């Protein structure tokens, strides 16, 4: 740690869904050695050849160096940096498997949605090895190793959990930026996580339970009333817990959502595919932090319960 010139060369990306495929493709395009890891072999084969195809706001194809279906395999020849892009629900399992990777000046980045994902990693790996990112893009899976970026609000952000790992965080940001995935270092990651979580909490579950796109939810006056209530409830909880959102956060939320257009957010994609959602790490965390601060969260409690009822048992 304290190395002013941290220049990672070898990366592993854990999770070959749309978010993982995008970060793997950008790193591979930038000339870095990338291992893509996922439990589903059919997602991995085309990433090797012909390569990951990215369409939408960014368009290119890039091949990863190797693939594996087992996170444990990474410990034998560990990468400099492992980027975790799995659903938050898989974290406890992934975190313990990464214990052989995150040591001796190697780092793990939570490149995920949701609140406190980095804490789950840090519990297993130690805070010194863990970094947290906030990712500002929306993407849609088109097929194995084929993803469309619906919107890309650069830059993304990374922060270390332990101040001694700051140089590593800066070095990783520099690599990602050089690859075209503009990423900045910040010292306000928890505020940014909450800004993103409130945005996700007001749209993702409403889309998931109604089957509507973000644009359709915004255009429906009754659903828009619920969006409004979820934003305000999330803001009240964040402020009660002393997270800083900024004075213009509400209009920022509305503008952000309007610009997303007819995008199906990940929670709706999960329900349609019969997968568990990340609602516990989004609306569930607003409920949890609300209870901690004595702020009632009836809207988040209700919508979380409905999403959980729709999840496969």
C-alpha cells in the first residue's frame, strides 16, 4: 500500500452478465489481461471468441484472455484486481471464495448496485483489500457476451475503504479511464451510493412489479405518484443518517429517470428471467436504515414485500 505508482496489469471480472461483460470488454480493448468468471459456461465461450460485443452508446468487440467457471481457480494465479459484478445476493458465497485472491497488494472492487455490498466483501477480505465503485450506466443483455448500453453517464467512481489503499484506487481509476470507461476517484462514495440507491429504489421495483419500462412508469400519473413518494422517503432516510445528497437531488432524480426512456431496469430483467432480485440491498436497505434512524418507510416496506412475493421461491 502507499505505492504511488500502482499500475495493475491483470484483471479478473466475476460475473459475465451485462455489467461484468461491459467492464471486461473495456479492459480487454485497452490491452489488459482479463479473466472472465461465471458459473454459466454458455456465457463464457463467446467472450473468448469472437469476443464480447458491446452496442449502444459505445460500440466495439473485444476478446478476454481466459475464462473460468470457478472463482477458486483465480487463487492459483491471482490477478492484480478482481472486479465483482455479480448480483448482490451472491456476495457471501463469492466473498469467501475470494479470500485466496485478495492479499499481498491485490484488490477487490465491488462494481455493483445496492447499499453496503462492500461491507460484505470487507467482512471476509479485510477493508484494506476492498474498494467500492458507483457505476453510472444502464445495460440490457442481448445474448451471451452481447450487451447493449442504453445510457452511459460518465464518469463512474471508486473509493477505497481503508485510506492506506488510496493509491490503488487512483491507479485502478486511471486504468479504467485509459480504456474508455471513464472512472474518477472520490472521497464521497457513500453519498454517491445513496444517491444511486434512491434512484434504483424508486424505479426498479415499480418496473419489476408492473412489467413497465422506466419511461412508461414516468408517463403513468398514478405510478409517478409512487415514484415521487419513494424518492421522498429515500431522501428522508438518507438525510436522517447524515448522507449528503445535495440541494437539487429531487429534480436531478426526475431528469435522470426521464432520460432513461424505455429501458427495462435490472430488477424487471431478473423477474422476467425467474431470478432473485437485489431488492434487499436497495429498498430493503432503505427500510433497515430508516429503522436505525427512526424514520418510517411504508412505501419501501410495501414495494419490497411485493417484489419478494414475485421472486422464485
